[in-house]
C-alpha cells in the first residue's frame, strides 16, 4: 500500500473562542494596518525560480518575511515524487519558526499569482495543525493598487518555537500508490490544471502531456475569474457543481501547488476532508 495519512485537519480558529468565518479568511488591504501578526510574502514564478526572491528584495509590504516555493515549501526533487515534493513537516515548522511563526501566531500571506503559492503555504500550515493564516485579498497587486506602502528593508525577526505537536507526516496527502488505493475505494479525482493541459493539447512544463485516467477537470484559475478577487461562496458552489460531492475527493495539479487553491475553496465550503496528491501530474508522468 502506498503512503497516505488519513486524519483530518483540525478546526482552526482566530482565537480560542471564535471560528474563522469562510470569507473572513481574506483581509482587505485597508485592514492590514490593524493586523498584529506576521506577514509572509510567497511570491514565486514557475518560469523563473529566482523571480520571487528578487521581487521581495526589490519591494514588499513592510515587515513581511519571504517564503520561497523551491527553498522553503519544497525539498529537492528526485526522479519520482514530482517537481515540488513537500519537505518534512518538521523542516517546514522550523522554517516558519525562523520567520517568527509558531503554532498560534496570527499570519497574513500573499503572492501575486492568484493565490497559488500563498495557498500552498496555507495548506502546509494547516497540515502542521497551526493557526490558520489569512490571505491578503487580491494579493500584492491589490496592495499596490490601494497605495499600500512598500520597502526593500528586511525586518529583524525574533524566532518562534516549533510547535510541540507537529505531525510526523502530512495529513490528507497521498503518493501515487496511495492515490491508486483511494481510487480503488471510489475516490473522485479532480485535475486543477487549465483545460488545454488536462486535455493534453499543450504541456509547457512536464515531459509528458495528458491527465491521470478517471480525472475530472476544474481549473484553479476559475476561482479568481477577474484575476484577483476570489469567488464568493455561492460562486464557488456553482463552479464545483457535483464534483464537490466526491467521497473521497482528491485534487492534483502539475506539482502539488496550484491544486491548493481548489483545496482552499473546498475548505471554504466546509470540505476539510479532501486529499492532495502531492506529486501530482509531474510525479504520475515520471512513471510513464
């Protein structure tokens, strides 16, 4: 049997008394001045691995700390496992601690890519059992459009403690064999890539085009139809349609990153039991 960890994400809260209301997970630029936690800049480019760090060095929200997809939210890829294999849970908890983030730290995350890289951070923090981060609504572009201040200065950081209850493995994350086990149990598989990649008409990144047999398609970009604002709850329900009713439900993309936008939507709709195929298409096609 392949690797898959089956316990659910805990219900995370803004404090010990108040659950996060779904669309309050998005903080408007005008609300950032009153935010009292840690801000994480998750900007990245799949076509230029140095672009995100360079953008952060050039300008960022004052006080923000940088998280790089390749260096901080992934480990070095191998022959199999996909382009962005997850680091160990302990490694990521240590990365967060170095940026002043502990289990109960309020965190605001942003990128400039329609939440794709910020959502990866969100999913990973949830997997650790940490307090659920909020998203900057509209990302960094919305911050700039609102006249928000920027700086190139790197803030001093007081490290935090790593949480004492960090799990040994990522919850609700499966590898290729784990996916086959889930499919044998009747899992519904959702491909979050754009339609042309799903159909195999183009493949700009991985060496093989196509999709996993049996997968349906629900592109992650559909949750931000104007390129920035996230669909409201009714819009998300309509976009998912019957696909959201899968039991179990597994989502994948090219390398386990943008699928986290779909998983974010499912969480907003109350589905905290959906799986991520961590290696996604880049792992699957490495066996073909």
